[in-house]
């Protein structure tokens, strides 16, 4: 099997990897913020239900969550059948939303009370204070920890193979099974490295862009 | 009826009674200095006036309008927003918005109030924005920062930041401007520029309440002085009365200590 | 054991279900749009089980598994890629003995085969969760598996092969010499049963891998001294030109003869009966032998040879 044949086959897997990455990121970033509002809610039931939910999701392996979401409904005889990739995406979005929500929460709580009060005495509404004053400061503070999570997400996509979604690593494993050649398994590392290099570059760029002020 | 009337303000945090019945009034154009040791309740009083805390009981009115009355049902957020605009507040820690430049720090609130949520044509919006910008530049000029409009707060000294904060508080043109220990967070050599700006504002006929530890400033600038201790007004009068001939023992001992460690 | 796992799982699902409303919402958005792209690449040759969300209710309506399959119009067959059973040729098309056999049976039954790649260790999960309808991939009949699935008639002989590095081939004339070495197997495979059932292997260290290819990798890298995998897979994988060509299948160690059959959900007697009848027809027509010959398996054929 030639280098190009292998590359072509792996590229298919890489497509799935990118799809999982992209959709998870796009959905988790806003959903995480909603979960943050839940966990910071002044209404105790909402606050505690959200906190317990986040605890369960962060306290169990993503791999288990994928298996549960995909096989669970069928094993309970529910009339719901999720396509494999959909199950993976649901698990990833829920999982990463919870992780992102905790980063958001840390960022929001790190903003001093004085910033809110300054907005209040200037007659701003709560929404204006959040979006005009707090949010940008939060974003600046969370870019580094978010960067870490995002790079982790790139590699976590390989967990999708537990329910046989043919992402990058699974694609390489299939080549071993069928062709008996091993090197593609290590070649996939190059795909991950290139992609995370690109992300690192973008994240550094964002960080630099926001460094026009300190504090 | 006086310009500002404060009646019977009580405020507790849990079991701690911080304000135990505060009554005083002010006339338009007056400068009132509130002095007292830490924990005497002077900052809490200022925060009550600015609606950052809600008094347990009491009444606040400005120019005949009752802004707060504990007998009325709790005010909605929108009501509070309108009421608190009679006051401006300059914080001890400045609390400038670090992501905006100096001009934007001053013009942000007027922009939000005058443009957001209103049906305006593009040219109208542009016109209002220009007015706000011009006014903000003028205010920054009065505090002596016309050359810093495009700088970010982190590029300024503490004294300059506090002067921006004063301009920001003036931008919404409040009836009464309040200062919460405006020089306490500053290095000694920077307090002068801030106090000078406050002094200059007085000549422009501003009504101001200044919570301060600067006894010389209180004595030299204020028309009236309140000395607070243990949540009550221990002494009230002109600077000459309070500093020159204090009636209360507590005031005397406080002033002695303050003069030893200014 | 299995029941306990299931009850834990049920508990966990309920837990997630209770708290999961928020997340579920976004999930269902994702659902429709990406469905097909993912499903296709998961199994390249065929289509995915999930393509059809509107499967009729089959819990209480008195509907049998066979009705369920017919209503779907698709028979979802769980496979893994392995030579010569189910694998992709150079153009990416799914071929192999089982592939062609499945297609031939489905033609007789009048249903569409839908090949779904699965993780072999989770095949019982897949059946019970109805994400597949059959396991049809060189599935060895064992007593243990009979507790969890219903088997068709056996159609192919198999044995488990012991694979070692070629230079070590002389060391192991019988299993007696393998008593204290490390042996890799695929978890839940017939190879694992060999270790359990052979007294001589009681003292060895067993390593359970996710797939047969991983067991081969263990031997090649020296992590394990030997592996026990399906004979047909072993022969194909260690052939000239592969990375495993330096491994050797020990011809002198013959593990118990086994048989391959098709696995269905327990209780799905109707489907199995129909499949058995179709197999008999194919055997009588000589079609089964024809396919077996194509993949060099005619010697191992149990019926129609």
C-alpha cells in the first residue's frame, strides 16, 4: 500500500476527526455559557441541579458517556436510535460544555465586584454590564485555559472509535487489520501535530490581539 | 426643604448594625466631607445613597423628589437605575474599564443611555455620538487629561486613573457627586492632583459628598463636615466648628490621632 | 455478571437522562444534519444502522424481530475489517467471504444488507441495543456466547492458531512449554476460551486486547510471547509482504476445532430459521462452495462442499 493510498484513507478519517472537533467546539462554546449561568444562578434548585450535572459529566470518563449515549437507549428498549456519529457528537458537546462552563465560571468570578458596581452607578442594565464590561475581560482571561481544552479536544476525538466511528486512529487501525502494515498508526501523529500547530498559532494570535491592555 | 434630605437611615449586615439612624441635609452647591475611623459606617452610608446597598429603613430625597423610602415596596431594577442617576460615585479603587481607552471609559455610559434601544436614524445617532464625544473630551480637559484620551487605563498613573474616573462620573451630569475615599489607594505624591481636581469642581458650583481621610482637605474645601462613629453622626458642623471646637470627646480623640498620623 | 452490568448501565442512563435535558436539545439539532456523512464513513461499504430513526415500535406490539427487520427493509450486520472475511479492496469496496455470503443470503431473504463496522468487544451490546441485527464476521460458536446470542447453523470450520515470532517457533513444540509466558488474545474471543480451557496454559499471563490485530502487534513488539487468534486471520495477516511476516503460525499446536456461525439476538428464532433455510438453498445450489473457493476456504466448508 503506497504512501499516498494510506494518506488518502487516513484523510477520510481525519475528516471525521475535524467534524467532531468543529461541531463540538461550535456547540459547546455557547452551551457552556448557558451552563455557567445555571451554576451561578441565584435560584437554588437550578444552581444545584446544574452543579450536580457538571459534577457527573466531569467525574466520569468521556468514553463511558459515549458508550452510554449510544447503547443506552436501545438497551432500555427506548424507541430512539442515534446514528453513531450523532451519539459521539452529543457526548462530546455535553462533556465539553461542562468543562467550558467551569472555565467561564472561573473567569467570571475573577472579575472584581468593582467592575459591576462601576457599571451600576453609571445606570447600566445587568445585560449591558455583562456584555459591555465583563464579557471581554472574561474572554481575555480564559483564552489560555480554553486553549488547553481545545488542544485536548483535538486528541479526545480519537475516543469516538469506541463505538466504531472511523475517525483518524480507527482509520489507521483498519489499515493494520486489513493490510497488516503498522506504520500508518504512527503516521496519524503527523495529522494531529499539524492540526494542533495550526490551533496553537491561532490561539497565540488571539492572545496577543487581546494583550493591548494588561490586567 | 433642602436639596438633599437623608432621614433615619438604618442598615444591618446580618447581626451587625452598621448605620444606626443617620439624618442630615445639604444645600445645592455645598461640599460635605464625611470623616471617621474605618468601620464607622461612612462608606456604607455613601453606598446606600448610591443604591449599591438598600437601607433597612429611612428616606432619601433630592430636590423634593423622594428617591428612596423604606415604606414603599422594593423598587425594580429599572426604577433603581433611574433613581441612582441623581448621584455619581467615584470609587476608592477607580474601577475603570481596562479594555476601553480613556475616552471610551467616559463616553460609554452616555452612549448606552442615549442611543441603545431608541429608534434613531443613522445621522441622528452620529450627531448624538459626536455630542457625547465632545462633552467627554471637555470633561477630560477639566480634569487635565486632554492628552491621554487615547491611552488605556493601564498606561496611566493612579492619580490619572482617578481623574478619568471623576470625568466618567461627571459624564451623566449627576445632581450630587460622591467620592469614596478617592485618594486612599494612591501613593502620597499622587493625592495632590486628585484633590486639586475636586477642589476645582467646587468652584463650578457642584454639590459633592466626599468620604475622606485627608483632614486638611476636609478642612480647606468642605462647607460642612460630618464626623461618624459607630454608625451614628457624632458631630456635624462647619469645618471650623468640627475641627476648631469639637464638642464630642470621640471627635476630639479621633482628630488628635489623625493629626499624629496623618 | 452480565445482568449486573446491565442494571448498573440502566441506572446510569436514567441518571444522565434526568440531568441531560439541556444537552439533549443541542444534540437533536446536530442529529439530522450530520447523520449521513458520519454513518457512511463509519462503514464505507454500507450504510449505518442509524440512518433510519423511524424504526417502528417493537417493545410491546407483539412484533417479532423479523418483522422489525422487514419493516426497516435493512438487515444490519455487525462486522470488523479482517481478511479474508470482511475487508476493503484497494478501491475501498467491501469484499470477503462473509461479505459475499451475507449478500447472497440477503438476496434470498429479500432484505438489504447493511454492513456496520463495530468494535468486536462490544458485539453483544450492539445486538441488545439493536444497533445491529446480526453478528456475521467469522463468529466462533462457544457455550458462553450461546447464553447471550442465538446461533445459526455452522457453515465453516475454524481453529485457533498460536502465533509467535519466527525465531521462537522451535521453543514451543506443545502448549506444555507455554505455561509461563505472556499470551495476547482478543477480549471475548474464542482465543480467550482456549487459554481458559487448556490446563497447560493455566499459568500463563493473559493480555486481553481490543482486536486481533492488537494481539499480533503485542507479539511483534515483544510485549507478549505469543498470541492466539483465528487461524484464517493469522494466516492472512502473517503472509508475505505484511509487517507481520516475521511472525509464524505454529502448525504443531492445534487448538480445538471450532465452527463459525451467525449470531442473532436471543429469542430471534424466526430470523435464524429463515437464514438457515437460505444457507441450505445456497449450499444446494453450489453457490456457497463457489464463494468459499474464491477466498481459499473451500477446505473448511462444513456444508455444501
